[in-house]
C-alpha cells in the first residue's frame, strides 16, 4: 500500500519577541491575566516588510533539507495561510519560484487555523493517486490582521511558519486518515470582515477597522472544545483505536484552557500533548507544523508512534489527521 509519509519537517519564527509586558503598554491587560486565560507569555512578530512567503521559504528549506530532497523533485506545493503576500497570485506560486521548484504545481489552501491539516489531507489524496513528493506549508503573518487596540484579540496571535515534506512510501508508516469538517453557519465567530468583495478596501472600511480579525471568544471556546473532542473520537474510531493507544497529540495552539478541556474529556494525559503556545501564541495555520517540527527535532515524536493532529478555526472548520510516524 502506498501511503503519504512525512519525511521532513521545518519551521521558522521571526526574531522579534513581543512579551505580555509589551502588550501591557498597548492595551489594558496584564501578564498574569493573559497567562491565566490563554497560557501565552510571548509571541513572535514579523519584521517590517517580512511577508508570508518570507517566513514560509525558510521553513520550507529546512523541511526539504530534513527530507533529503531538492526543490526540483517536488510535484506540488500547498501553502496554508489566511495572510498571504497579496490577493493574487497565490503565495504558493511565489514560494514555488523562490524555491526553484520548477516541476511543482502550487496553490494556497484557505482554512484558517485548520489550513495545515486540510492541506495535509489534500497532499495525502494526491500521493495516493501517483505523486511522489509534496511540500505542505503553513505560514502566517497574523500581526498584519491583528487590531492592536482590541485587548480581546491582540493578546492571542503571533507570526511564524512550519512545513512538512510528504512523500510516497510503502508500508505501514504515514498518514492513516484525515477528517475534515466545516459549518458555515458559524462563520461569524471568527472573521475578518473587510478587504474582500463583500466589504472592499475603502476609507470607510479602514475607519471601521474592518480589516482586522474579530472574534466571539466565549462562543468559539465552547465550539472548539466540542469539535476537537468529537473529531478526535471520530478519528480513533475509524481505526478501532482507544485513546490509550495514542502516543502524541499535537493540537492547534490557540488557548491552553481549550487544550486542557479537550484532554480532560478524552482522558488524555497532558504528557502526551505537545504544547508551545506559551512561546508563539496562536500562529493559525502555522501552529501545528511549528509544534510538529519542534517535537520531531527534540525527540518527542519517534518512529512507529501514533500521532494525531487536531485543529479548529474560522469557517468554522475543524479537522484531524492520524499518522503512524
């Protein structure tokens, strides 16, 4: 059986660190409150002029090096983002050119914080139908759509990129399944209302600050906990597995309270959960691949282990993937 196996990972975070103490100077908040409510103590912020493709390029190069392949061996590049360089062309095409991936098809995947898992699902399908190597990238410059006067949202987000090379492989190792869901009736929970064709760029749009992310935090929390639990159980049931058989869980790094609530509902020990939002905040589509790369490189993810990814995001979307490492 041909499976899509992750053969290399990479990540990159901008140099600038913004701490909770820095945020205290911008809005009425405190380090203690942010840590208690979110588990975040700092996040990375892109330098002026540093765009989505700049972050993604470094993460992609590191993933290719780890996989031991060159860019011209890639059949496809899938870039998950909601903060691309520009409306068109796709940021994936800009990345394709900069990598020198001359043979690769390239497109963006727009599923917000679920983007990497959605893109992994697409890569899995193409690998099963004949492609050999696909680069999956999650790259975000969330600081560009963050309202730094809104204390409810500006404490949450950071910038960064993560990448994985997915290659055709025979045997039991690789992506076992992906499970992708959406519910557009909940689209108002997390939204950037301005800048598209519904509310085009204009002076009025800017004055109303519609170009920035808006969230209904309490409602989002409840849906996130419920959907992450449900999709985790759905994924395990599809393979007749119990929670005890799961070795590593890598969730979207949005909020520590959400992750703890999901782990409690699943009876999953926190020792099996990869956490790094304390250092990066919510990097949307980049959060899972950044956490994955760190866990691979420090030995928390080992050959033969069962690894699950779980994500939720704007749309509303939620998704999971189960991987035999």
